[in-house]
């Protein structure tokens, strides 16, 4: 029924909004913690650039819409359960200030909902391995290495500058890198909700649902309608503008005490890693990338500069996100099956 499809679309937009304030810290934690920008200015700037980044492409969205389950198996309750499972896990980790992955929460939720609806074999586990588990390891590793060596180079390059000159240049560089990080975050994370809405629409068509206006539907296989792009871009921007100070504190101060130069190195390495992933349609975790980059710049100074206990807690959240969001979505679908 159309009301269920509308509920799915609204829930996807709400998830995107939650993603925005949950992951606001990805772009601005370092620039706030170093005092380059005040919190409110930083979040508003990040919101604008998140919106711009979300308009930059749809490769990730097309992958979400087509890679994990066949359209003819998709039901609206399945997609709704996936979104609710991901949103609940995001809210839990946001409440406790844990920078977990919204991307992995969504894919985990989709896996749990598909299994609950159509059985274990209905989910494309090979796609999970290629598009989620491999990038789960590779993207933070590349970010860590890039941030480590960029920081080493910058320390060598800045070695002869007076401290006041070095600090002034570092703050300017960090402002630019924070803008790049916000843009890259929008280019990858906003597309996940675009993909899930497109999945719901293709499932609606494949199941013979009631006719919808042509502008609402994908005009080609896996294509993302423009209204979906604009709605998700606006939602993630609004969520980012709402803040996310709990996670900003964890990322900006608890992993390491970060300087403007370190902030620039972390954000520059993180944004390049994420933009490359967006270009190739890989839904990486922006949270994982920027955290790994922060650890990389800390380790370039000395290994003990990183608070590995906090980093370990974050790593546990990374590991738990996929199975727990999946379990929540599984139980949610079973509950929805009693209603619909």
C-alpha cells in the first residue's frame, strides 16, 4: 500500500538526518577542538558542504540499491525494518558518544531484514564481503598510512618556521581541510539513504504496486530520481546543522590532543580516501576513515600519543555495528509482520 511506501521514504529521510548529526563530528571535530572555528560556525559550514557533496554523484546510491538483494524480493516492510534497525543503533551509539558507522549500520540492518523476510540465502553475502568488509579494513588502513606520512612530511616542512608563523599557516590549512572533509562526507554518506529509497521504489515497481507519477520513479535501472537526491542532501545537511557535540568531544580530544597541523593532516588524508571511495561507488565508513587518520597523525609523533584504550572501545563498536544493527532489524521486521 502507498502509505507504507510513504512511511519508508520518511524513515529514510529521518535516518539521513540522524546520520547528519551522528556524523557531524567526522568533518568538524578537529577544527573545533583546535579552536580554528567555534562550534556553531563549524557545524553550519559543514552542513552547507554536506549538501554540496551529496549532489556530486550517485555511484554509491546505485550500489546500495542493486547490490545486496534482488528487487523482486524487496518489500516495504523489509526496507522499513532495515532503516529502523540502523536508526536505533545510531541513536544508541550517539547517546553514548561512540563514533560508530552509519553506513555499516544501514547495511547490517538491511541484512537482518532480508534474512527475516526471505531467508539467509536471499541476501547477497558476497557483495557484503566485497563492498563492506574489505573496505572496512582497507579504507581506515589507507587513511592511517596517508595521515602518518603526510604528518611526517609536514613536520619536516614546517621545522624551520617560527612557532607563531607555523601555527597561523596550520590554522588556515585546517580550515580548508575541514571543508574538504565535510564535502567528502556528503558525497558518500548521503548516498546511502538515496540508495535505500531507490531500492524501495524498484521493489515497489517489481511487486506490481499501484502506479506512481513518473517523476517519482527511477527512469532507468538503479538510477536515483532527482527528488530523492535533493531530499537526502537536505536531510543530511539539516542533521549536520543540528550538531553532534558528544561525538565531537570523543574524536577531537579523547583519542589524542590534536594541533591545527595534525588536524589538517588527518582531514586531508580522510577526505581524499573518502572521495576516492565515492568515485568508485564504495560505501565506506567516513567515521572509520577519519578516526584512523587521527590515530595516524598521533602515531607519527609517538605511539603513546594515541589513547589506545579509547581507540580500542571505538574498534569494538566498529565490530559490533553490523551484527547488532542486523539483529535489531531482524526483530523489528518480525514485529512489523504482526502489524502488516
